[in-house]
């Protein structure tokens, strides 16, 4: 019985030290419309550590809450570029950009 109590105590101590470090980042992107919003929000939710995503179409800002122990802002920016959108100073992946709907492409 004592061994079981000690084992449970050790497990609880191990898990009590692992706390999420949730931060929020704002990423400027080239998304243009509701379709962009849906694509960005849907895909970023699958990134490990991402807790919440909101893309504001008017400001072109993606707000992402994430656990910085599981992912980084750079990883999230790269994920956005792989969808075909600019992410801060990172340009969109050219192939992904060409595959976007016409309404999602940058206004010239």
C-alpha cells in the first residue's frame, strides 16, 4: 500500500511541474476575405500547441494563442505561408499562393 501511495505522489509531482505557457501573438497576413479567414483559422487549429485562432479580415491580423512549450511564433508563421499567405515579413509559398481562389490573392 505504501508503494502505491508513493507512486501516486511521484506521478502527481511530475505532472504538477508541467504547466502550459500560453501567449498571444499577432501576425500580419495577406488574407483578404471570409474564405481566407476560414482557411487560416481551420488550418492553424491543427498546429500542435495552438489554443485559439482569430483572423480579423479588416486589419489582416491573425491573433493566435499558443503554448510556447509546444510551438513557436516562427512555426506558426511558416504554417501561414504554406497556406499561400504572407506572414509578417515572410512571403507566401509561391505554389500555395497560385492555388488560392482569386478573391484570396493580394489586390494589385
